[in-house]
C-alpha cells in the first residue's frame, strides 16, 4: 500500500465513517454463536487493523459498545445497528474490523474458517479455505 492509499468504510446509515491508513490483516470467518448472533448471519468476517491506523471521520459519538465476554467489546452504530469492530483485551494494539463495513476494494481473501463446529446447521462452506473446529 502506498502512502496515498487508504481504506474507507462506515455503517449502513452513513452516520459512522472511518478511514484506515495502513494494512488490513488476514480475514478470518468465524462461525461461533456470539459472532453469528452479533451479526445476524451465518458467520462474521473479521480482520485485524492497527488502532493507530484507524480513524473516525464522523459519527464516533454514535458508536456503542457491548461487553459480550469479559475480554471482548463489540462496537456498533447506535442508529442502524451495523457492527463495526470489536475490541479484545488480548490484542490491545488492534481492532477486529467487520470487513463488510468497508467501502474500499481490498486484495485480501479469507484465510480460514474458525469455530466451524458451531456453525449453523443450514450453512454450507463451499470453498477450500482451511476449516478449524475451534480457534487454531
């Protein structure tokens, strides 16, 4: 990524807008029940981004936090409910970005499926990306 490039994203209603001035880490698709429930989908597509590279352009005041476990906060737009990121105590220098909130095209592709032992019975994984019953 060159110095002029940046990634843009935001929530569904447009109230929260952000920029990332740095790399987006490997995309992991998580099928655990908490990720499914917090996203309302079969899985969550997450990638780490350095907190130092993440900037709110607008709407930071709309970001609400939910303590889903003793070590994880899930952050979402208080107007439209879009999940934006999560904050994990064990990775204090990174956010876990919800990739679906990006507007920019990224070259990254999913690197693994985790917690597939918990995936919804109606879901089917149809690629050759490595699958793990839990977190590897």
